[in-house]
C-alpha cells in the first residue's frame, strides 16, 4: 500500500478514498501506486490502474454489457477535472467535470456508467457517461437536492442546527425541483461542532460527528472526538454508533463509505503499521436489529 511519512517539509500521504461495491467488497484507492485494490477478509487484489492524481473513488454495477457484467470503477481527479472509468480492469472512457462544478466534493456512479458529482451544498448533478455526454445546460438542469438518495428517490442532507448545535438529518421530497421540501427530520441528541453525511443505503443513513470535549486537557488546544452514527431513515432509530480514532499520519479524502446490499459501512484508517479496514453490516431496515459485529481486515504497506 502506497504511503509516505510526514517529513519536515512534506505532508504525509497515503490511500485517498474508499468505496463499497454492490457485493459488499471494499475498494481502496491507492493513489501513490496508481491502482485500485479490492479488499476482503481473505485477500487483497489489484483490480484497476488509475492516474496517480486521482483523489476520489466510486464503484457501481456495470450494466452496459449486461445485467451481470461486473463492476465499474470511477476515479476522479479534481486537478484535471476528469473522472476515469474502468470496467473489467480495462479503460472504459472518461467524463469531464464542467468548470461550473469545480467545487464538487465527491463522485458517484449510476447505471449505464453515468457519473454524478456532489457539491459542498449537498446537491447532485448528473454528468452522463463516456458514451453519452451531456451539455452544460443539461447538467445544470439535472440538479437534485441531496448528496445521497434513498430507494424512493428522496434526497438526504445533514446540517448542524443553528438553534441548538444538534446534528440533524433532512429527508427531502423526491424529485428534481430546485425548491427544497423537507418531509422528515431526524434529530440526534448530539451537540456537534461538525457533521458530515457518509451516505445512504438499504434504508439507512450514516453520518460522521465531530464534538468538542471541554473537560479534556490538550495543552492550549481543543480536544475533538469523532463518531459515526447510522440511523434508519424511516424513523431515525440508531442501528450503529462507533467511536472513531483520531486521524493518524494521514487523513484520506474519504475515510468512510456506505453501500452494498445488505448495506455495509466501511472505515479506512491508515496507521504506521499499514491500513486498518473495518466493516459493519447494517441490519434490514424493517427488522429493528442493530449492526452486526465488526469484520476487520488489515492491509500492510
């Protein structure tokens, strides 16, 4: 696994992003070695080569050549405003991110190799595919409210409530209207300094929370704790809550990902010994159960 330790004048570097395939396998973007790895509890396998300036990763089902054609991988470079696609380990074309969307925060893949981008305002735009590009006007008209979407098309956003500082998940009405209509609010008890949406899958929504601890002593600084929480989108019931370690020598662009069927939450944590990957399988959203025990894998340097 590619990685460099932090020096006097250089930042630490390492794997940049993580994603979950439809089969529940974990995919890691090893940017420094220009490759994507498929990680399971049994094996680590290189499945695609990608440019070394790739920073984010998305994985989807490749339905271009048939329903069971396999996996399509997307790697995004903010620097070059390109998303490169790989299918069956081979080049499957590229999609350009318009200049108007250069504030994109991440990418996703829909059916037929269609690429979507998510921006800092938790909006999603459809760019099209290498074989079916879209004009800038069509891309801008495709805007949907929500960074991720539930099975019924409802968009999902998160925010820190200005009234009391609590974390809140907003479930938005389905549709492409630019007017946001909130149909459900899932409010957590946590008072946070920051909240970020990890994803939505299998009727669940997962968020990462950052909270200050005024009782902790860290010299002249502020102690910050991190947690990941997964909720049932229907009623806000918590199915998973885990404390996250402090960032190590390197903080990936994406350290948490949610996807697959059944839904799995993945946490990627670079350490001095290698890369620790933890996976939680979320329960069926109608079962009322909590998440299954952790299945851990470790990728050595």
